[in-house]
C-alpha cells in the first residue's frame, strides 16, 4: 500500500537537494534505521543498498572470509548462499525442518566441522527458525549467527524481535517485501563495534569509530535519501498492516488445515506477531493426481488468484546458484567441500515441487477473501485429475 505520504516524503527530499547517500548516513537514512531497529528491538540499524549486500557486509564485519565455512539452509533465496561466496567463504548447505521449513538445527549440528565459523538461519515465510536451539548450538561451537530476516519484518520469538538474537539481523526492503523502497536493505545489531564496522564497509571503508581511525575494505553500498524517505513513510503504517494480517493468517491456517492433502507451514508457539513475507503451504501430490506446484499455481491464477508462486528451488539444484571453478574462486579452491551434486535435501526438494506461496498483500483483505482462497484450493483438490 502507498498513498500521498510517500509522494510528499520523496518530494521533500527532492526539494532539499540531498538525494544520495553521502555523507553516510543521510538524515532520512539515519531516521529510518533508528526507527526500524527500535521496532525490532535492536540498538543499531544500518540501512544500505539491498538485502543481499546486507548479508555479505554482516559476514565481513564479523571477520568471516577466505575458506571459512558458513551453514546455510537448503530452501532460501540464492542471496543467502551467494553472499557467503562473495566474502570468499564456503556455504555448506543443510536441509530444513519438515514442519517449519526453516533450517533444521539437528542437520546443522551434523554439518559442523573445525572450519565452521558461522550459521545463517533464514526465517522463512511466516515462521522462524528455532532461536533457542540455534543460539545454544552457536554458543557450544562459538559460531557467528547472522539471521536472514528478509521475510521477517515484525516477527518475534518469545516477544523478542527477529534479527536481535545473533550478531546481526539482515532485512530486505525489495519491492515484494512488507516494507519497501523498491530496492534496499538494513542490518540491525546490538553491538556498537559491529555497527561501526558495517557503516564503514558500506561507505567505501571510511572510519565510523569515534576516533576516526578504524578503516575497512569497503565499497559504496549506501542507501539513497529518496529510498529512505519512502521507508520512513512506510514505517508509519507497518504496525497497522501487521495487525490486519495476523487474524487472516490464523484463520487461513485453520481453514486450509481442514482440507485433506494440505499442510500449512508450522509456526512454533514461540513465534509472535506472525505476519511475515509470504504464506507457505504444501500439498500431497498423491492426493492431487500428481500435479506439481507450477500447475497448482496456474490453476489458482485461472480461478482469479494470481498471488501464488512456486517459491524456491532447492539449493543443490537451483538455477540461480551454479558456482563453478571457472566463475567462482571459492569453487576453484574449495569446491570439494561444497560438492553440491552429492548434497541431499529431501525436504527442500519436496518444497520445490509441492510448495505453494501466497503473497502477503492478500492478508490485508477480509475474512471473506480468505474464504475465497480456501474455496479455490478445495476446487483444485476436487478437479486435480483434470489437471494431472
């Protein structure tokens, strides 16, 4: 949603003559970062160009680099793994939990080696990774935790905001997200030194410590004042939008769960303020005449619901993730450690064929809109044999 507030916010920046992100942070960027960090319950926010560089900047700020291993879930957007490659580290892919579809902590434990330095849990869809188990594992093995919260604006675990458990929380502000400036991203942290390092890295390495002495190898990943102005305007309505989504999400959970062959993504009892990026459910292909999720989504679109998507391919067979020794120095040096062809991700692979994602904007609708979604799914269940 947007209205004249965004128009006026951008117009104000245009009239000011300060459009870019230098000096960093600009006043609008600083305002947004402070407001969003507080909304999630963190001390510091660092807004930047997009939600991919947020991950690589966080890794770099934490000292993750050449040859270090970073655990990454098998069902996520390519950026989670490609950001690891960008800093010269090795993404080690592990499968996701069969109920929450977030990283399986038991599988993560099995993947730890003497070279493992960090883990990037992804809070997928409208659920969260098990923060308690993750932080216990990280403490046991002295691991850096960078929470990929690209979907998790507003989500909480036991009343504490997503992104505040590890060293960093990374949020996307891309055009499809709950909070957007077209493109953009933000890191949050409770560590002042890490915040200073991240600010430095995104501002070409300029020092951000009080003494002005701590330089970093950086680049220009600054967010513009035009983007930040949009985000400040959107912050004004974020909490209200979340409040509108929460009952619709709960209602759709209850209704879809009554359909034979449908299983909704589980959110553990600790998850609160549940209004994440997109809504995920899976269907039993045997009970839907063997159709795949692409056919399911086409059928939903034909019934007037174009807000459905097939989600992510599994990371071991992802069209956007094809590192080779020729195009990726990490693969040339450490390819045998990744060994994507031998990685087995049964849950992630199942989601790639039988997962259906509903876009978050439909949850700004009414209970009757949710009933329409349920009716469409029931119709597909009844007539799947005609599609198969």
